[in-house]
DNA sequence: CGCTAATCTAGAACAAGTTTCAGACTTGAT
DNA sequence: ATCAAGTCTGAAACTTGTTCTAGATTAGCG
């Protein structure tokens, strides 16, 4: 029936969507579609690296990625969706990179802080890109919840990795949640020039103490 | 010389602004100007209470407050500025209200958590307004830093009040910063439907433990 | 190969934030 | 009372995100 399979839950504005079922199986993309998607994300990251959030203009993204504006919107139903997807993409990279050299710290708190600081330094190398992604993430409304949630899960995974905890207790999970809150908010204050890099470091180290506070006896 | 005094640092786009000096003395507003400003903030809060961030449309705010669009922009150079100012306004109310019934908790951590939960319940009564204010706050870029900073200071004051600490240690100030981070970020996740009220409560209580962790012996 | 449904494209159109401008109005000083 | 400088108004214009449309393309199927 269809030519190229449906890109994704293209059921955005149109009435209700069989509201019960989620989107368990994302329809497989054609090779050309996969390529388009990749071009779009690449253009997005590129533009973001230049001028941050404002520099990612949908018309420019479309042009840079050689795709019609309508097509761009079919793949990513809004600028926020696009930037959050860009963040997912970058986060995967990051997680891969971080995995290679696990942190050296003695305690879980040290390792988590070290990992986050490493991520922070990576962001510092592309502050505009960081700006675009983080702003999009916190500005996202309910319509982007699934995607934002995915980013959150990925972040959680990175932190748990750093902790080296197989079976975190509920208390530890709470601590991780709080760490993520602090991480995002601290990034915001840094990006908007209201906190220095040193200040962010302190905040991260401070919040990471919560981990030891909730840690069971080290096995 | 001027008719009604300059509203404020009207030095937004135009070249540099004697970049050294801050804005120590905001020029005193005429009575009529003060009234206009108040009408605008009222209209902003009213519209926000209805439909949240998106419902605060500059043209509507201008109309509701009986002010020309250009004038609105003279008072508040962007929608974000307007909403952050609206938040400042609401925060003052809140601080006043909170002062009246100080929290009952035994420990500083309990008192802070109690205070924040009280604030949270207030926000729950006007979730749309909360949405508009918090989204504006986290979306604000460098051009709004002074105003956002002011909000941050006010929040800090509320928390320190709840702690009942006259001379907080640097460590405690760090803890307060982290609490604020968590507070903002937790609100965001709640507003975008990714966390329940219960979850926010847990996060707040979790992060508040940091206070006891850094508390000196109780005098 | 030829069909058919879905996708892609180019471009116009719309919406809301922001800017601009000419003219009417206020205010404080002379 | 008059004047100059700064404000306010009303309306149009501009920008960028988003939607819509008609027609050209593409993918899977018989």
C-alpha cells in the first residue's frame, strides 16, 4: 500500500489516535528515509553549533538537509521535537564515549560527579549546541513527553552506569532523579550566564553526596 | 526634560550601554506609569491562569491592559521578560504568605521541605499560571539574566527563611542552590506531565536531606 | 509492467512575537 | 503659558514557526 512506510506516529493534530495504544513498533524506515532523517539531524546539530537555539530555523534546516519544509515537519512535528531528537542522538554518542573510559573515583558519588563533569566538558566544547538542546528540552510541553522521557532514561542509564550499581534501591533512584534535576538546571544557569563553570562543578559535587547518603554497604 | 521618567534600562538592542555600570537606581515611575505596569502584570497573570504560556499573547495582554502594543514592549522588552516579571510579582505575594505561618518541622530539612510543598500546593491551584511562569523562567536567555537572578534571590530568601539560618555556611548555600535546581526542574517535569505530584514530593524531600548533611550543630 | 496509496516538493498562507513610524499627548523647566 | 524632550497610541510591517495544497515521485503489489 504505502510507498515509503509511515515515518512515525504522524497522528499529531488529527483528532484522537486510538488513544489507548502507545507506539510500540516504529515502522521501519526506508533507506532513503533513514538518510533523510540523518541529514536533518546533522543539519540541526550543525546550525545549533553555530548560533544555538535561535539559529536552528526550520527553513534553514530544511534547505541544509535538502528536504522540503513539509517533509521536515513530517519527520519532526516541531522545532522542539527536532532539537530533542538531536539531543537523543548526541546523548547516544556521549554514552558510548563515556562507556569506554569508566570513571576512576573510589565512591559512587565520586564516579558520578566525575562522569557528569566529563559530560559537562564535552558540552563546553559546543556551548551553542548545548544551548539549543537544553533549552528545547526544558521548554518542551506535553506533546513531546515521550521523547523527553527517552532522553531522561538515557541520562539515568549513564548515571547508573557510573554508579556501578546493578540493583539500585528506590532511595538511590530518588537520588539519581535529584541529580538529574540538578544537572539540567545547573546547565541552564550556566548557559544563560548566571553561573560559572566552577559553580556548576560545585553544584554537581554537592548533589552527588546524596548518593553516598543513600548507599547500602558496599559489597 | 523627560515627560514621564524613563521606564527602565531601555537600552536593549541599541549598541552598547556603558557596559560597566549596572542599573543601580531604577528611575522612579510616574503614578500613571506604575498603574500601567500593574495593569499589564495583572492582565498577564490573568491570561496565563487561563491557558498557560501560549495564552499569554502580547496583543491580548496589550488590549486587556489598555495599552498600545508598543508601550507594552517598552515596559517589558519581550514576552519572556513579561512572564518573569509576573513571576517576581507572584513570588513576593508567596513570600509574604509563607512568612505568616512559619513551617513546623523539627529539622531545617523538614521545614524547607514543608515550605516548598506549601508553595507547590499553591502552584497546583493555578497550574496554567505556574506553567507560564516556570517555562518562561527556564527558557530565558542572557538578555533576561538580571530578572531571572532576582527571582533566584527571592527563592533563596524563602528557603533560608524556612531554614531559620542567620549565617548559612558556604556548604549550606551550595545545598540551597541544589535545592533550587531540583525545585525548578521538578516543577518542569510535573508541568509537562512526566512526573506526578507524589513524585515531586519525594524529590523535594530527598534533596532536602542535603541540608541536614551540611548543617552545623544546632545552636 | 502498470496501479495505487503514501510520500515528497515547492510555494503560498497563516499565526504570534517583535519592530517601526508618524502623530497625539504629558511632563517638567523656563 | 510655552516649549522641548520623552511617552503613548494605532497601525502596518517584518520574522520565523507551523499549516495547507496541488502536483510530481516512489515503493510495493498483482
